[in-house]
C-alpha cells in the first residue's frame, strides 16, 4: 500500500520550474515565485536536493574569470515554462520564458562540474515556446506542443534532438495527433510517448480564452511515428493542465493539476495501466499534499519526490499559495518505514529503539527544515593559539552539516571512521558555535550517535577518545581550553596529568592519581565523595562545586573495567548542582544494563552489584530454597517461599554479608535502599487488560501458586551488562510462552500482542471450560530465527529491506 511518508517545509519556493533526477540528487532549474522580478536577464537559479538526507541547497552562480556572475546569453536567464531532461550526468534545458522574451537556445548543465555550456546545434530548431513537454527516448530528446510566442499559437508538433550529434529533426507523424495544447504531460513507456491533459482552445491553434480540457490519453509509437487513441475504461480523471506525470512498475501516474473551466485545483492521484488501458484512482495512506499545479514529481527507486507548485488564492501573500514544501510517496513501504510512521504518529519514546532507526531514518520524517539560504561562509571566533587547521577544512556551513551527518551515519553502522571523526572534531573546534546557531537539530541527532559510538568496542580507542573530546567540547559551549587539549593529548599517549583534574573549569571524570574512590554500597547508584559536605561556593569564584561517586559500568563511560568513578560538578548555585545530581542518577537508572531472566518458573534473578564483588550471580538449583541457593550472591528477587513482596515489583533482596540489622538471621531479607535519593522504584511496564489467575501483569512478583505474568527487569550491575537481553514469560495453563529480545520496545510490543489474545473473551471462556488452547493455523508452526546477523540499512533515508526489524521482531 502506497504511503506518503515525508512532509518537509523550507525548500525552494518555486512554481512552473523544471527538474530532473541524477543518481540520488534532484536538480531544480528556474521557475517563479509571485512578486519576483522576471524582466532582467539574470542567471537562472539552480537548487539541488540530496535525497539521502532530504536537504536542499542552492548551487552558486557561475562566475567569469574576474569573479563576476555570468549573465544571459552565457548562461540561461531566469525563466518559467521551460523543460529539462537528464542524459547521463548532463542536463539539457530548452525553451521557457520570462516576462519579456521567449527562448529557443539549448543549454547544457554538467552536474559534475556544475558549469553551463551552449552546445552548437544543427537541423530544424523548434520555434521558441513555453508550456511544452520534453522526454528522453533512444538518445533523443522529444519536444511536443507548447505555445509559440512568435506566431501566438498553440502547437501540436513533434521534434527531437539527437543528443549525440546535436541535430534537430521535425517529425512527420501519422495518425490523428493530439489537439493543440500546452501545459500537458508526456511520458515515455515501452517505446511509446503518452500525452495526457493540457490546455487547448475552442478556436485552436489560436488562444481565445475559451479553454478546453480534454480527458483523453493518446500515445505516439516512437518506432513508427504514428499517433494512436486507446479506448480507455475505469475511473478516468477530469481533464486538467499543469499536472505531473511519472511512471513506476510499467504504469503511468497522474498527480494534481488545474481545470480552468471549473476553477479547481486537484491533489488526487490516478494510475493508468497501458496493457489494459484502464484508469483507477489511487488513495495512498498518510498525509496527502495540498492541492496545487505547476509542481515537479520525480521517481527515484521506489519513491516519488514532489516539491513546489502553487494554488493561487485571494490572499495577497505569495507564501500562502506558492509552495516550498517537499513530499515523498513510498510505493512499497517496508515494515521498518511503517513502524517509524506509527512511532511518530503516536509520539512514542524512541530512546530504547535501535539507534539506526531512532537517529537516522526517524529524523527525516515530518521535520521542518530551515528556510533555504545561500551557502553561508564559516567564521571562527577562537583565539589564534587554539586554531589547528584540519586536514579537511569545510568551506561553508552546509559542508559542515554534511560532514557531521556522514560521520554519524558511518559510526551508527559500526564503521571505524577515524579520519572523519578527526576532521569533524577539528572543524567543530573552529565552527561549532556557528553550527549550533544554524542547525542545532543536526548536532542533537549526531551527539546521540556519538555517545553510543564512544562505547562501541568495534571502534579503536583513538576514535572513541576523539568522540569523548567532541562531546565534552559541546558540553562546554565550544569553549576550547589549553587544559582540555593537554588532558586529551596525554590521554592519547596513556599518560595521566593530575594538574588537569585540579582545573576548576573542567569536569573531572576520574580521581587524581593515588586517590582512592569511596566504594558504593550494594544497590547504591550515587553518593557524595565526602570532599564537600554539600555543594560549596569556591572562594573568589562565582560558582559552586560538588563531587560525587557513581557506579562506573552504568555511567555510560568507556572504561567499563573500573569500579567507581568520581565526577565533579560545577554550577552557579546549590540548586543547580542538586538538579544535575538528580539527572545523573536518572540517567544511570535509565541506561542500566539489562538482565537475562532465569529459565525457572518461580522467580527471576537480578543483581545490584557493588564494587566489592564482581562474581557472577549464581543460578538457582532445582528444588532448593531460593534464599539458601543464593547465599553469597549480591541480590535476588524474592521467590515463592517466604519472599517479602513490594508493590513496586522489585521484591526483596538478600545480603551476601552478615546481617547488619539486629535480630536478622540467615533467612531474613534485606530491602532495597537508595540512601535517601528515591524510596520508590520506577513503575514497571503495565497493561490493564491482562489479568490471569489472580495476578496482574504489572511487574509484581509471582504469587504463591507460581502463576503470573513475566517481568521486565533492569539491573545496575557491572557483571551482567554483556548479557544484553530482555525476556518476558507468561504461563497459560500448562503452557509456557517466552519472548526474548535485545530491544525493550519490541518486547513490549510482543507483550501487547499476547495481552490482546489471552485477554479476549473467547480465550477466557475456553480457560473457564478447561478447553485446549488451539492456535491459529498461521501460528501453529514455530518460526526459527534467520541465521546470521542482520542490521537495518541506513543508506538512502527510508530505503531499507525491513529485514532487520522483522528479524528482531521474530526473536
């Protein structure tokens, strides 16, 4: 099912322009915007859309040897009603007009050099016109119709230009040609040129204001030069002009347009099947573009890109009817694309999604881009002593945005792009503040990937170190200091520099050499180091400072082998520092390592390890008491026999040391204590519909009968971070269903599916009647995971196979 998947604002505001697709780029030439001057011979403007990142950029005007912008006739003048076709890497532009003159000169734009030339042509050159059509067939550019200004007539003639010899030829066609017309569409398919729509006149070829809009379709057999009128059936579209036509999968599509007789603009989509000569109206899912005319539609791969156009109203503001939006129609959206659409539609939390979904593809859907501007020169505000020119120095803010996005994409796929990271770090030292002001969203998306990549062990240590330096640089608002430079320089050579950590302007991430870090108690996430009794104002300074201890493995740092880590916090006052401490604790809790649940049916195991022990949590022995089996372990969820339950779904914990509470014996449980920071654990994921055997699926411990829902647990340990697995288990009668995966959100979705099925009235009735649990035929056979590892493709945005998400879902 087709789906509109992208709706962006902020591209070039253009009407009646001409555009082509060359590779993954779309080039737009000329066009007009209401209110602009179209009397001069200034050079035509050119814009390019990178369909990989969905960004528009203007191409600088061509200049002569003295740096003066070239004008007509060296380059095409700004125009509308012209045509452009792509042949290899070159674009041929012909026809069109401004408010004074019409042109019949052929121009060629080389997309590699971005230069204009005027090829020398021979033969019978068509009369200057606008509103004609142009298409490519067999190394020829065919021209049909249009309005010839010099003779003030509509045309129905056919010409072609041989793009190898640059020779024009008038085609003497056979059969009944289409009526005289302009602003129609011509589409080549299977050796035929199909012509549809356009504006004709009751006294054609002359223009008398008695317009005719013919709904018939005709085609020219390009091998026999004969016109045919097929007998069509189905849902035939209303006659129209200034619409768009494109082909996909051997079918012709018509979109939008205008009918002057009924004064109506359209935003409908029709499909014509040339094999059966049948029309049908197509209604894609998603948000359709506004009604319009004189837009551009181009197909690349399985997607159609629409931009520009107009829908004039009585409102005098051109921005209300001359459009600058860009839309993408996906002919065959993958499961991954559809999932992203739903996530955006319902504004779901994306922090737990795979990063190649949440930070690359998703960022392109539905975002509003900044208004298009000329390439902005880069400025540096750094002191000369801090300037280190990179090997690759970008020349404009657009190049810096592209470099940032390219590095992010490569890191997201696990590629050790050391040169790219090094170049990006060097350029952001110079131009980070300017990029922050111009495109903060680019940095926000990239920094998510950079933080994840700094923990990716597939990357070498220097790449990860540069990423940490880049993250710290942005955290300090791009203020480069000699101390930070020295620190990372010595880090790169494995030399500690204690003086750097004493700098109050730096955020300390490790203690000075020889200083012992206070150990955290079991289950403790964060606490003061004792250096300051509370956030303290530094004498002679304008800021306060505090020092805390956090558990290293769950702090998001690279060095996962360390026990604990000292963090120094600097802020304007005590309130801000306390708020920062709370954010750190929340971050550690949110990023806590997942735990692999036990296969037994009477409980689950979770570890809250302290720095005092890195031993593996022992598994339960079959038939043994839960507490005695876990003696020596860090902690355990309370089991069925005598466990102390909590309403938060965390259960009770046992100490691996001697009881510290008077009267506590070997069988006593030690309750979780967060040392005053939080007395209640985060609520577990719930679903109100599912209630079975007296136990709700709310993350609570199992009841004494051993029945109930599964648990989604996190631990704060250092020794189970590598397991990386979530599991959900539900008992249905004598049956046991398990869902295992490494993505929390996908496991949640699977839980919802089970909830819907097992809470249905039919199923509950079958349980009451003690009937068997029959599965649908489609689910009767187990589905095994596909061999090998699959990752979501993050090349061209939205171009993915869906294999990655399907495979994760089947896990």
